[in-house]
C-alpha cells in the first residue's frame, strides 16, 4: 500500500508540473496508471486506495478550475462508499474543503 500510495502522490505532482499533460486530473503517466491501480484495489477490496485516488483527483480538478466535475466526484464517492462525511479519518481541512465543493 505504501508504494502504491506514494506513486499516486508522485504522479499527481508530475501532472501539476507538466504543462503538456492532456488530462492532469487522471493519475496516469510516468509513475503509475490510474486504471490499473483502481482495478487492483477493487479486486483486493482496498477502499483506502480507491478513496485516495478520488481525493487526489478532486484536488487536481479543483486546482485546474474544474470545480463542477470535482463536486460530482465528491458526491459520487460519498454515494459509492456510503460515507456521510467525504473521507472518514481524514483531516478536518481536507473534509471541510471537499464538502465545500459540493455545497
């Protein structure tokens, strides 16, 4: 999990730094492949990784001005994982920020 988690964060940073990135909100590139990570996480029922992918994508969408899509992803995540708060056990700032996107 640590290696997968680290690769997701690294890919998010690389997406932010690459002006030629066609879709910076998708965590696919030099370090990792979002589709593969999500497939493996679903097969092993690793909800922590699935939530982490969504959370990073939400931040990237917000940073690139795609607030509406970020809000839709928050709502979808809350529905799919039956979460009353966007991310259980996450910091107050993250939860408040992400909840504000769908307000």
